[in-house]
């Protein structure tokens, strides 16, 4: 297993366009998390899934953001009508729901909205 | 709500110096505590963890003890190396959801 994989690594988009990011978690992990990290700050929680169910969403996740995890495997995070304030690093993490529950992070997708 | 506060950086040390990065938290319930590290150009990596009061997490010469009485989880290393230069994040993990709340990060620069 190569760990948590995120694609693309970098995305530059024009304001108002839609973007979609993908996360492939560690295969046996049933929990998947999305975080956002801006420069000089720690990651902030956006949402998480247990299997295919989205169990919690942060207030940071406006109605322009939507996340899915069909079949409880990979997940996508879509941002509609992007704004310059959406520019950030989007991080995905996965963990088991039982036991140590240690979250393993992907390398992130850096979004730049111009 | 739950929160984590870390000492502000950057922290600049000479090689072989002693390191302390302070971390305090506010939480309800019984969270786990973590230190993650982000090396230049790389993703977040777990450095160490502690799941209950008085537990000591350790890895690669780094240590931190879960102190419930002082709500702290300070990171220490007896002798830092240039290769330890990175950003260090203290985080609190919900025992129910596993959701992490991070501090703002502390940049460590170790000079030869």
C-alpha cells in the first residue's frame, strides 16, 4: 500500500470555475477526512466519511462545496464557482474507525484561484 | 469548543540544542493528542501520539507527555539535528469521530 493518494497535486483555476479533487485512502481504512490548510496555519477540518456515509460537515463547508465517497472507497471534493478565498491546500486523511485511529495524510492538492 | 494553542515560531536552534515546543489544549471528553510534522515539500506525517492522561508518546528522539492537570502536550527533544528542521503541529483528536483540531504550527530551524 502506498498510502493516501491525492490528485491533482496542483490546480490553477479561474474565479468562477468548478474544480474537483480526488482522494484515494489507504485501502482498509473506513474513515476519510478532508481538511483545508492556508499558509501559516494548521489544517482545518471540513468533513468526514465513515464508509460511504458523510457524518459531519464543518461550517467552513459552504454550499459551494460538496464531497462524496461512493461505495466507501475513493472520495471527491468539488468546489463550484470558485473564489479567490478558496485558494488553499486541500488535505485528505484516512484512518480506521476502531483501534489506534491514527490519521494518515496525503500530500494534498494545492488550489490557486486567479 | 475544543482548541489547541502552540507557541509561536519560528524557533531557531543550533545543532545538538535542547528543543521544547509548547502545546496546550482545551477539550471536553477524553481526546487523544498528537504531534504531526511537515518537512519541506512533504505531507503531514505523524510524529507521536498519546491516547490518555499520563501517556508518553515517543519517536525519533522526540517525546511528549499527556498532562491532563495542565492540559498540555509539550514536545521535547534532547539534541536536535539539522534534519529536524520542519513545521510541527500539535493536534487534538476526538475520541468519537477521529476529527483532528490542529494548532497553528511551529516552524523549527536548526542551524549547523
